[in-house]
């Protein structure tokens, strides 16, 4: 199944396909992400960083939640980031599109990753006692193609400086494998890991009240009509 995570139509379509699958989903890893230096909007009119890093994975998780629960066993992993700490004051539910503030790539990225962690809180409440868990992990500074949309200077800076200080993707892949299959994580959900080391997220990512409000807003933005759990 192929989906552009900046397209809600694609995310809805894949979510519905996964939900209708007869085969079980044992492990699902959400690894799509983007970092933009300038504010961009998707075809749906939403800020791209927020959609790719949070809303599309939220839509898919929401559409498959009942399938996962019926399986009585599954693991969902969100590739998150220590960058969620850039959202020092949390997310602005009244300005998820960054229309009221000056856009900052780092702050928008931090806000989107914080949103992903907040969504995880509510999903884990739903999955409690079902055998289904959802966790998040920071993959470390990894050499990837992230940021290629940001112009020639940024690409040069990333290639000559950032990538030289970054680690091989294989290290992060091994950590994801561990989180996905290890018996050490059986029944453990709602946690944030730096590779395989558990950490406490920044306070804004633990705000249950904001998580519930974001849940409703994500349902609205994702055109998910059934708002119930």
C-alpha cells in the first residue's frame, strides 16, 4: 500500500485498507517525518509538518484501532524525536496551522512531535488491558534524507556537517526491532524511548487535558466522523 503522508485522502485510504485486512497486524511502525524551514500547506490546507508527523499517523491508527483490539495482541511504534522538547510551551490548539505566529521550523517540528505523543496517551487508554500497546522512540541523530526540501544551502549544511556527525540508520533499526518484538516490552505501552532507554517526555507531552482536546481536533481535521472511542 502506498500513501503520501501529506495527503489525508491517502492516509484515510490506507487506514481503511489495513482495517479491512484479514491478516493480523503484529507490529506497525510509523516512520514518516518531515522537517521544513518554511511554512507550507498541504492540499487539504493544513500545515505540512503537523500533518506528516502527527495527523496522518493518527488517522491510520484511529481507523485500525478496533482491528488491533480484536487481535488481542499488537504493537504500534511511533518514531518520534527528542525534538518534541523544542515545543517548550506546548502546542497551540488555536493555531495548529501557524497562521497567528511567526513560523519556526524547529518549533513546528517540536509541536508536531508533541502532538504525536499526546495522541499516544489517548490511544493507550483505549488499548488498556487488550494486549495492544503503543510506544514512541527517538532514533538518535541518523543519516537520512530528511530536510531535502529546504534548499541548496540546507542540503549542503546537512551533507557536510550534520550527516558526518550522525550515526548509521542500522543502529536505530536494531532499536526498533527490539521494541517491536522483545518480551521485555510485553504489555508495556505509553512510553518514550531514546533508542531502547526509557525517558520521561517533556511536560507538555504528558498533558492529558490537552491530549483530549487535541484528539477531538485531530478527528475534525482528519474528517473522521465517529468521534467515539
